[in-house]
DNA sequence: ACCATAACCGGAACTGGTTCCGGTTTCAAG
DNA sequence: CTTGAAACCGGAACCAGTTCCGGTTATGGT
C-alpha cells in the first residue's frame, strides 16, 4: 500500500520537485482511503480534500479519474498478475485460465466503477502504464501453457482475451444476476480452447 | 423517422396530454437531428434547446440520456432485428450469425456513445423497452437455426450472447485499431459453435 | 546568498447530466 | 361555463469531472 516509492505514478525523466512528490504521496494515500470507504465512485473532490490539496494538483498528477484509480489499484492488480505463473504450474491449462479469469472478474466487481478505469488502462498504450503490460503478460503465460499442450487455439491473442474480460466486467457490473459473469467466462473459454 | 405514432416512447396506461405529446414529438425529432449532427454524445441541453423546451420536460419524458438515445434509435435497431430471419433463411447458420453480429457492431460503432445506452437497454428489464425483447428474439432466431443443425451449443443463451456483444461494442469503441471487434467476434463465435 | 524561471499550487469557473419546485395548463366532472 | 386538481412546464440549482490561470515556491546557476 502507498507504494514502495519505485513507481509512485510512473517514472519521469527528471525527478519530482519535493513538494510535488509529497503531494503525490498524500493523494495516493487519500485516494486509497476514500475509495476503500466510499467505493471507486467517490468524487475526486473528496480525495483532494482528504489529501489537503486542490483538485488542480490532483489533476496535474493524475490526468483523469481513471488514471488515479489505476494508480491506486496498481499494486493489487500486480499481485493478481503474479499469481498467473503459479496457477499455470499447478493446474491443467484450461482450469488455470478459468480460475485466473474468475479472480479477475471478482476483483473488478469488488471495486465499483473499476470497469471504466480498466478500459482506459487497456486502451491507452502509453508505456507508463505498466499495468497493461503486466496483464498481457499474465494472460500470455496462461495461454502459452495451454498452447504447449495443444489445448488452446493460436488465434486467441492475450490482448483480445483481456479486452473480452474487460467487456465482461463492464456488462456484468450493471446486472444484478450473479451468474452472468460465469456464463460469459464459459463462452469465452470455449472460444479459446481447441475444438 | 420520427416514429409512426404507434410507439412514441412506450405506451402509457392513460394517453398523453396534448401538450405533452407535442413536446415528446418535438424532442424525438430534435434528438434525432442533434445526434445525427454531433453524435450521440451531444448534450441533452442542446437537444432541449433545439426542441424549444426546458431540460425538465425532456427528463420527465426520458428519465435518462440513455433512454432518450434508445428511443431515437429504436426504429433502426428494429430494422436490424428484422433482418435476422432473412439471414437465417439465406445463409448457413454460422455465417448468418456472424453477419448479423458484424452489422450489430457496425451499427454501435457508427453512433458514438451508444454502448453505454445499450448496457442500460440490455440491463433494465422494464417491459417498456421492447428493444431488448426484439434483440433477444433476433439472436434466439439465429441460434435456433444453428442448433437445429447441431452447429451451435445449447449453452449459448441469447441474452448472454447479447451481453457479450455489448461488451465488445464497449471495448472496441475505445480502441482505434479496427481489427479488434472482428477478432472478438471470432472468439465469441468460436465459443458458440459446437466443437 | 541571490535571482530567474520552470514547476507547482489551489480554487474559481466551465461543461454535462440530473433533480427540484413554483407557476401554468389541460381536462373532466359538476 | 366553472373549477379543482392532476399533469405538465421551464429553468434554476446541484453535483460530477475537468480546465484554466494568477499567484507562489523550489531549485540550479551565478
């Protein structure tokens, strides 16, 4: 939490001015607290107030609310990604992929309003967003395990699978019926495995 | 265009007052014009001004921007749905389904900001929204054709397929890369057909 | 130590969706 | 024709995200 300093909000070419760095840290801490309390649909003004800075300061550091959300949850997403190799090693490929997908969807569902942020993360390909790369890598790992056993089709690109997961999160987030996400994952999985 | 009077914005139990009906017609015409000119992300205030009414009037008739969009495009969506039986009759089931899906995605892509409206339409199950029922029926028709030849799996429910299409529209709408939608449709199709 | 300036700060202001409410109009019953 | 009230009208007000800009401050060169 509050990040290890190694990547506050993507490395810059020149280091941040001292006051700027301090405010960035405050903002991340405040955002984590406010989102945990009110959900990710809390207002950015609340976050700024909690951090004791103006909204202008928040926006200079995080150009949109989605990118702030991305920064706050970067660490958790990273953990999710790091679980992929273990799953790939301990389960049959299809089960590993399904399990990981379910965890992914559960994570998205847990934070309200996360799906919109995810779309930005998956779409905006500025190199700063290591989160995207980490996700792609995690899926690639799971797909590779399947391909190596001839269990998954070559046409299934990790980027596409991620996009599909993003779409599922978005749609499932609006529906109360809990089974939807599971059924859509089944559909997607069936589209990935070899026939 | 401007609807045939048979369903201005979902039938009510008591008919509309004369002035209300007039304003509803004006609003639909204005919305169609403004959306055609500025895309579906035009502001509702513009629509209200163009119609010569206040935003309050607009909101009494269309409780959210999404529902206004739904009303404006209801007719076009209906036409899309009506094409399903013809496709099912003239093409092999899988080709028919793919063709219809591509048309669907193209339609969604043509109107900017349509995916959000679609989510509301697919999610909100008040009976008023015949659009949802029409879409489900169209997909069901295509799936039934496939099932009858043993070409498609029983597990693929029309509602789920629609939700998946909605997710694809949403994600593809953000990405510039044009191939994405097509690849996701392939993935989905492959999840539907029997292996 | 001083200064020039680039970087930063905060909040007022703007835009867009949505709600609220005081005043008006239609309509049907008497 | 009168009249009471349900339905309707418009826009002011509200809240969200985002942008802008006049004033401030840290920092590297002298």
